[in-house]
């Protein structure tokens, strides 16, 4: 790659307009009018709409505060919180818009492609500069003055367009893979209702059993905080933060040393096929443990081991995620500073029980869906690795 024709300039040098948004107090806000775009709307390279929680100000407030209007195609940079310096291009949201004071507004000279700049803000090269200028003891931020001194690479405009086209294509395929995973999850949910009906009304009239009669074990987690290590070991410790929509989130997983793992499995060693249930904080999510790992439980979880002669873990897992169980959770939720469900109450939850052959048929179909999800996830991982490699090639060499 020939970089001899690349220039490097400060952000302030490549913009025709560079300013912060407006200081809008809560008393200035209204239920309709001019939309207020906030830091939460700025994703790492994309706009997060959140229209259902949108804030507004009135036309009178706009005039009184002499607010700055933002437009489709403007670039916004969040000066806080993490990741500091993330950016997006403002889309057409069919409304007059302003932005908050912690967001910087950028309009560019014709020497830089706005979408190229947004990719720059996702690079290691850019983030290292941002970190040098970030200040604050508890909540890091960067001032607009310092943000303006950040250096951006500036290849010829045709090269910028080539880079944007390549990275856009990779991101489009990655987005497609994420949609495929969401569609497969929806398919599994639809299959559950198709085969068993709505468990809330129990329209099929299935027999109802107490949860503890369907399990050989229902065990609370150790109540001590695990001694985590800052490396990946063979001993992942699964907490409520790893329970995401019925799937395990590995991004936040903590790991233990062997001696800590041995302490935490003293009551019951988790096995593949066991169900882990979140009983405190964000209550009600659950996952089935996969093969090939030495799991232990973090705080605020419970472990269920099904009686396979009565119920499959696949069916019970789906029931736990359904509104049937969520209603029972709300009815016994211990009202305190942090909501939670006692194991004593949990054991007495009512569970509809279709015939075991029907449950097994459902499990077979879900296994095929899960196999397809793993194929898509593998492809997604390869694409994300390729994207990271191409980002490094263009910006970090």
C-alpha cells in the first residue's frame, strides 16, 4: 500500500463546522417538538435511534436557548462515556433535530469522506490518541478543544471511497449474519408456541407440575464473590451478566483458577445440559450449559438439573423464558433495593407438562436450529476477524 500520498491533519483542519451541542436541562425538555439527540444515540460507527425513548424541546425553547440545528449527514462524536470519541453519521429521522452538549457536531471539507472519518474513529490509531487526552477521575471525557487536535489520516479521496466501500461491504455481511441469528431465535420461539400453545393460558390443557418435582436438583449459587483472574482459563464462571436472551454471552465472561473452581462446585458440579437461571437483578433469563467446559456459578444464579424421565431441558428452558414463568416471578419478587427470587419460591413454580414424546420432538427440532446457529456464528466470527484485519491494514500500520 502506497502511503506516500497520504496526509495527516487535525480534526479541526478537515472541518468547515466543529462545535458542541446545546446545554439542555431536564426542565427544558418536552414530550414533542424538536428532537434531542444524546450520547446514547451515538453508537460505535452507527446511529442508535431509540425513538421510543426520544427527548424533545419546544420551538420556543429552541429559540430561547439559540440552539444549533443538526442535519442529515452531519457527523456526531460523543465526548463521553466509554467508548469516548465514538461517532456516527446523522440519518434522516424525519424531524428537526438538535444535540446535547456532550456531543460534538462536525461538517467536513470536501477533502475527507464523512464515512471514511467514521471508520477512522473505530481504529486503534484514533483510540490511542483519544485515551491520551481523556480526563476525569470517575467518568472519563475529552474536551472539544483536545478532540480537535486528534490527527486523522487523509489519503486521496478516491482511496477513501475504496476503503469505505470495502469496509461497508464487510459490515453489511456481518449485519446479515446477526439478522440470521435473530431469525433463528425467532423461529425457535415460534416453534415452541406452534407445538405447545401459549403456556400463559395453557390452551392445550397440559398437566401442571411444581418445578421441584421435575428436577433432580435445584441449587443456589455460592454466595461468595468469585476470585476472578485476568486471563482465559478452562474454568468459566457464569453470572447473570452472561445470561442474554437465552444464550451465553462470552464477551463478559470471567474465569477462575482451578482451586477457586473446586471451591465453587463443592455443592454441585455443573454439567452439560444443566440450566442456569438468573435469580437476582435482571431476573428470569436462563441458558442451557453446552458441552466442553468446566463451568461454575457466579453470584445471583441458580442451577437446575432436569429429571429426564419427566421433562427435557430444552422444553423447560423455553418455559422458563416464557411469560408463564415471568408472571410467577413478578408475583413472588422480593421487594428490596435489588429484585430477586428466593429458591424456596422458585421450586414451587407451576410448569405445564406436555407428553414427553412431544417434548423430545421439540428438542430434536431445536437441536437442528442450534446447529445452524453455530454455523452462522462460526461464519460471523471469521467475518469479524477479517474486518478487524482490514481495519488494522488501513489505519494501524
